[in-house]
C-alpha cells in the first residue's frame, strides 16, 4: 500500500508551490506597472516644465539690471577676466562702473 500512496502523491501537483509562484509573478507585474507609470508621470512633468519655461522666455524679454547699458560681447575671454578688466578701467578712469558702457571685450593675441 505504500507504493500506491506514493504514486498518487507524486501525480498530484504541489498547490502551495504553484500559488507561491503565482503570487510572485503578480508582485513583479505590479512593480513593473508602477515603474512604468512613474516614468510616464516624470516625462509629463518634464514636458510641462519645459513648455512653461519656453513660454515665459518668449513672453517676457530679459530685463536689464538697474544701471546697466545693455549686453556686452566677449571674444576669447572668460567672464571673470572681463569683469576684472572692467573694474580696472573703472578704477583708472574714476568713472563708476555702472556709468561705463562696454560693447565688447576681446583678447589680443
């Protein structure tokens, strides 16, 4: 009778193992769906921010700082060096920096 009982037990599937695999598969599916939704939401937020920034840039022109005289072009000069040169010119001439107008700064090679 032992052989008959063991052959019947071997023929029946192990329901606990099947249930555990099914639960694990369900968990994986839920995690993948949540990750996909989070990435989709992040992409939508990024697109909304970009459109807001582009609309605000197009809508309002850049305002100049008080006392400034417009833009200055720099050719082969980093901003720190240009600022230092402008400060030296203002100091040597005795004219306040906000009253000077620099059109461009160029390195002479």
